[in-house]
C-alpha cells in the first residue's frame, strides 16, 4: 500500500518519456483530434448561439404564435378572435405587396407594406429600431424600412423610394431602419432564395395604408399569441372557421411562418453537421491512435514483460498505456476547443448576413466545450483500449522474446517482373504484413473520403443550379398578379416591351389534410406540356403532370403520409372555398421546398372556373429588357416580378461565401488527417526497421536507396488508398446528403472528375510532406547507436 504511489509516479514518468520520444506521432494524432473538436465546437456553438438568440429575440419582440392572412374582414372580427379559448392577444394589420422603383436600380423590386398602429408600439411582432426615428402618424408617406434592403441599396433615413400603390405612383420617405422577428430571414413568398436587393419590408401608418387598399375599418392580416397550455391545432381550426367568410387563407403556427420555418430548418441542418462531420474526424483519430499504439506496443514487448515481472497488474499496465491516448486526445481537444471558438466567432458573421437579429453574438457554450472534451477522451480510450488489451494479454515469458522473424518468399510480382533489390524489399514487406498495410490504406483513405465530401459541395450546388435554373426554371421573368385575373391579363403581359414566349400560370392557396396531418401551401397549375416552368426531378428528368389528380413533392408526401393512390382533402382558400377530396397520382423527388402540382386544365375544372391566371412566365428580348422593367413598374395589376438571372446571381453569391469557408475547412482538416496517418505510419515503420535500415547502410546502400525502401512503402499505400478513399467518400457523401435533406432542400451527392483529382492531389501533397519529414529523420539516423541499441 505504501509503495503504490511510487509505482504510479514511476509509470507516469515513463509515460512522459514515451510521449516525448514519439512527440511527432503524438502531435499528428492530436492534430486530427483537434480538427474534429474544432468542427464540433464551431458548428454546435453556432447552433447554440443562434438558438439562444432566436429565443431571446422572439420573447423580447413578442413574436406571435399563430399567423393568418385573409382577403378582408371588418375590425369587429377581432373580438371574435379574442374570444377563442387559448388566444391571449390579437393584433390585426393591413399587409400588401407592391412594385417598387428604387433609384439607381433598373429592374423592379417588390415591397411589402405593413401597417403600424396609430398610437404606441405593435402589440405583437414588435420592431427594433436600428437607426433613425419612429414614423409620424400625421405624415402618411413616412416609412420604416428593413435593414437588409437598406444595406443592399446603400440607403437610410432621409432617402426615398417610389411604390406603385393601388395604381398610383407614390414616394415613400424612409425615416428609420428597423428589424422584425417576422423577417429575420426576409424572403418573398413562393421563392426559396432570399433577394435583399429586390425584396424589402416597409412599415407605415395604418391610417395611411388602409385607405390606399380599401381597408378602412378592416384588416387582411392577423397575428395571435397563445396562452400557456393552449392547444395550437384547436386554436388554428377555430381561427380558420372565424376567418373563412372573409377569405381566410389558412392560419399557420409559428414554426410554419416563412421566416421561422427557414430558420428552424437551418438550425436543424447546422446541428446535424455539428454531429456527423466531427464524428468522422474523431473516428479517424481513434483509428490512427489504435494503429500507432498497436505498433508502438509491439516495440515495447520487453518493457511490458519487465513491468509484469516487477509485479504490475495487467489492469495497471493497461491504464498506463490508455493514458497515452487520453493525454494526446486531451491536448488535441483543448487546441480544438480554442480553434472552434475562434472559427465559430468568424462563422457567426456569415449568419449575420442572412439572419438579421438586433444582436447576434457568438456564445461559446460550456456544455459544447465539455461535451467535445469528454467525447474526444472517450473516442481516444476506445481506440487505445483495443490495442492495449492485446498487448497486456501476452505472458511475460513470451513477451521477453522478440517476435519470430517473418518468412520471406518470392511473391507473384517478383516471379513475373525483374525488380531492383529495393523494390523487391518494399513489396515483400507489404506482402508479409497485409493487415498492417490494409490498416494504413484505410487511414489514408479516410482523408480522401473527407475531402470528397468537402469538395463535392461545389458539385452538389452546381447540380442544384443546373436543375433549378436551367431545367426547371427556363423563363427570364415571372410576373405575379395581385389577385387572380381572367386570361385577358396574359395578353396584356404578352404585349409588354420585350416579351417573347409566354406561359400562363395558375396558383391556388390550399390546405392539404390527410388524417391529422396538414400543410398550408399553393397548388401550381402547369400546362400539359410546359416549356418554361417545368417539373424536374433530382435526377434531372422533366416530367409531365398527369391529366387528373395531384403531384406532390416526395417530402410533402412523407409529411402527409400519403403516396400514389392515396386521397388528400384539399381545402381551397380562395373563391368559393370548396373542400374536395383529390387523389394523389405521383410523388416526385424534387430539390426545393414543398410543392404541389396539377394540370392547369384539371385545376380549372376542380375549381369550377374559366381560364383564370395568377401570373405568367415569359422569356425576354435582351435588347428590350430595360423597357420591360420600366413597363412593369407602371402596371397596377402586377404584385411582383421574379427575374431568373438576378435570383441566380444572388444564390451564387450566397453559396460562394458559405461554401468557400466550408471547403477551406475540409481541405485543411483532410490534409491534417492525411498527414497524420502517413506520418504515423512512416515514423512507426522507421522505429521498427531502424536496425534493418542501419544494417543496409553499413552494407553499402545509399541514403537514397534506404529512403526508397521506407518511403516506397508509403507511396504504394497512398496510391492504393486513393480509389478506396473515393469509394468510402462516395458512400459517406450519400449518408451526409440524406441527413442534410430537409423541407427546404433535398440535395443529391455528386462528384466531378475535377473534384476527384483535387482530392487526390491534396492527399498526395500531404503524404509527400509527411514523407519528407520522416526522410529528414532517416538521414540523421545514428548508425552506431541504432546497431548497439539492438545488441
């Protein structure tokens, strides 16, 4: 009992000496651990920061729990809504989309006008005034403008924009720049990509906005806060019942409100990335640690036997060697936590560009730091234990003897090829230890796989762009009407300057119900053979819509739990507001959003209407684009125009900023993995074969020849690992894309030949650098010390 502390202290001193002797390998393993922990902390600390910021902002701004839009209801309906059990507070407003003419921008923009109470602040969805002042109710043309729109145009308090309000051109004076919890992510309805230059929110006095849209004494938008314990589905059902006579478009909960829905999907994606990607790195680190310890313990067979002979128990010896892994993992984890905090603070700046909060600070969560540290230690312990368990089981007498020398014989390559002596030695060593060679190949292959996944995001996004902007959306512009109109409106669009091919569009707001599952969205009516706006699958196949019945996104079908042959209840949210049972004919695996389609003629028959249209898709004559823009700005019936080239440009700018950062991380960290695996393999091989290589030098082999023998093995292993890593990376990419997919995006994993070449090149460069470092140690090999040490 008295001597146990001395035993422990002795083993700890041995541990420190051993780690110092293998410091290069320990640093390489710690670097891989640090890479995994860095990504874990970066992603999950950003997730925690966004989640906490969202919760605080929603609470402070009194963000509503239920939202509903309608055609028009008298103000007295508000009391009916307040009487619904579970509703605590109601705020009614006037909301209208208008066409904007922004000075300095040729193309039209869309503005959303939102009314403010004549006195006091909004009861719900309160605004945060970033700059300027609150509007003066006595000045009808004063507005507050959304911050992102102002930043995109370089405008602010004192500047003006022109809006086409109810057929009249009217100048709006910006007096303040504001934020709203409703528009943390500001996106135009019906679109999936934000466009801060062409979509802005403007808040103005209700007394000024209501008369312009015939809303005096009425409202067309309502937000509601629920009391604690209220049943959200029951409240929504009763709200719909109250608003139905007034053209209600279906109430939605906060999680389906467009900005809230987008933010929720982004958080889920960020959380998924924060778990899957670091697990790959930590798994590789455990793998490398297992390899390094297995081969290091082979060199310490005699030391293990001596420790057993001195009375150390197997458990004590095992704990001693497990601590190797724990010390290395702890050092790597601490560096990774610091690196993750630094990178996380940089990444939060990217989120500030797309999600606009009054304050979005980076918060380094203690829970994330502790979880990453313990995760690294657990993974390291698991990786070390399997290696240690085999070593400590060897009886002392057997461990005292060196391993039996390998039996050499001519391999198939040697029999068929006349190889130089050094090349034969390389092949023989690989052949006599196939398991160790395979393990090294797998380690390097994981580096290739990580690079595949990281670099492939460029190819994935290019495929998405091709599907969405070349195959599906082929029109130059999409004109949306403020309300459904007769087919005559299409002829008005057709005669606009620069209009060429035109395809009428019909969208109908509906609520789809299957059992207890519901979704509020719009059915898009497509022509029999669409040429501009088409239905395209993730595989790139353009589909025709069946003559009857619905076509749903596969994701929407999963949400509603329906498939081909099922029937869904369709509650039409405009016109005569029919409630119909419609069969589902097809589920389509598309890429973006939740979509529902029907043949346009079948949709007309279903609604019992004529050739009604909601908008038009059209191509433009490039020479008359400016004239088209000018004409749109003067058309009262047009609620908005989406321009394909502008949307594509905005999407590319958004993706480039985020993808470049992620690709850089993956290249850097995959290089760390490749370096760590190859360097560890080379260093352990040098330790194992130092006596052999020193003997060859004494026998007359040159430094170049013995370097070729050692590094030639690593070159062969690296080359073999490339296709193996490509296969692992492809499977890993498919797995990650499956986890990445959500209601917003469904991405397909693809990888181009150029990406394959880049991934291979990065791994080869990392392997070469680690090989050069080992070559340097080999050149400094003390022949006398090595040969005497073996004796």
